[in-house]
């Protein structure tokens, strides 16, 4: 049974950057990924099937309204079984800050080993990026960011022994060190090409977008 790496973090906190690095290190982030767009030109690295399931459960713009039903848990477990043949795979979706414990429960139900990667960035920076991208007021963007952060840290405090915290700013400033930590944590020995691709994916100019 392959291991699942779950990447969590608020919107505009650097989760796409971390997921893109993991993908290049050898973590299969999904067969059908959302396409890049003007908000995220380097790609989201989000498994489209999981994101669609999460969208049915929670609207990230109204993060306190979570409607998780028994059929949603069954859908999670089916998605996991469909990926059971993969040696090392991952998922990433900011909505996992809101429903992540239910996702981890499904992994446990299917007896899939898992690790948690938390991506952290200044709450103010995430709020400002969200304001610019979605044209939200500061108050609303800050409230959305806070709910996501609360959910993310709740997951961490329940499972600190299976979690790694990655600071977005540190990854931009010291990519080699951060990529080495990621590779060791997920248990992968990247090829030379994979290592170079992962390091080459990290660009300081990403700081503007907070992808």
C-alpha cells in the first residue's frame, strides 16, 4: 500500500510551490491536475477529483459552513482505493484545512500510511494576496484566512509526529535546505534530474503571488 502525502495551507500561502516541488521529487500529485491560469501560471498541482469532492462539502469563501455526509466519506475512501496501486502519491487543496481530519480518517480507514506537510506564510501576506486575487475586503479576507489557519493547526496538534512544517519564505531563501528536508520527510531519493527540476522550480519572484 503506497504512502499518501497531504499538503495543507491557506490560500496564497505557497502550497502550490511545495506541491510542485514534491511532484518533481517523485510524489505523484494526481493523474488529472488543474491547469495553470493567470492566478497561478506555474500550476496548482491539485488532483481535480479530490477538489471536486471538497467543493461539494465546503465553499472556501464560506469556510464555517461544512456539510460532510456519509456519502462524502465513502467518496473519499473510493478515491483512496483508486490510488492504492501508487507507491508514493499526494494531494493538495486549501479546503483540506477545513475538512482535512475527515480526509485523514478516510486514509486510516483504508489503512494507507500518510504524512502531513503544512505550508506556513504570514497571515497578513496570505490575506493581502487573497484580497488582490479575489477583490475581497481586508476584513473578509482576514476572516477566511483565520478559519483556514485554525483548521490547519488543529490537524497539526492532533498529529505532530506525522507532520512537517515548511515556511514559504524559507523555501524561497534556502531552497536546497528545504527541498532536502522535504525529500527526507516523505522518504524519497530523487533522481539527479528530479533534484535539479525541483530546485529549478523554486523562483524568488514567486513571492509576489504566494502560489
